C-alpha cells in the first residue's frame, strides 16, 4: 500500500461518544476525510451503505480477506466483521486528505502499528463503565443481551487505552471536542 498521507485514528468502547466527536471534527475541518469502514452487520435505521459503512455479507467480507483487500480487519463478534479497505485509504490520500478512522479498539491498535508516526491515535474513554452502560441503554437500539456483551467488551477494551497516543475522557462532550480539535491541529501542523 502506498503510505504517503497522515491519518488520525479514533477508538473507544461502544457508547463512549467517539462517533459524535469524529463528526464534530469533520464539520470543523475540510482537510479531513472519513474512512468508511466495511462491516458484515446489518445497517441501523439511519445508516446508508457507502456513507456510514460498506455493508458486506459475511461471505463477501471473507472473500475480501482472502484477496488481501484490508489494511486491518477484526471479527469483533462471531460472524460480525469490521475492517478498513486499502482502496478507501488510497482514495482519500489521492484527494490530498488526512484520513480519519472511527474504528473498534483492536482495529485502532492495529492501524497505529501499521502507520506508526504517520498516525495520531486517540482513545475516547467514558467517565465510567456505569455511564457507558446508561449511554448504551439510552440509544434504544440494542437488546439486553447485546448491552451486556458490549459492557463486557468495554471492560477489556479499556485495558488497551495505554496503546494509544492520547486518551480523552468524554465527560462533557464540548470539552472533549475542543481538546481533540487542539491535538489534531498540533499533529497536522507538525
């Protein structure tokens, strides 16, 4: 893969607020481009293929793994794959953009290893696991079983926060957005 541009990697346990922070950052800067991840899950109500994710069947995802089409990929839950397509990153770099990733924690660690100093990796941490659970419940998109699965996974993911360049605690959303914007400015101007 042609490794020429910079990238910013955001990871967090589900419900920590990373996607909200990512969207705020994208709205402030036109030199950033969102890397659309591929996944094998069904779209949520307001999600669109090719905008929020590239929604692939499990078989198609596995075929692309075999074809070495991904920079990184992860089977997050059984038959629920997420990954970053090489073609997506190359497309954004060719357009002169800094690629912004919104990925699961293991994906974030893998991307940082892949891109090294070309990448700034940011872990968005919830103020507590209890607040994280409440945020997941407030979404009203998950079954009780899925909420418990996400909480269990969050406890594991929090242990990986030290693998990232920066940890931002999302207690007050506006403060977290401002802190991220400042750090991103420094990284892109260095």
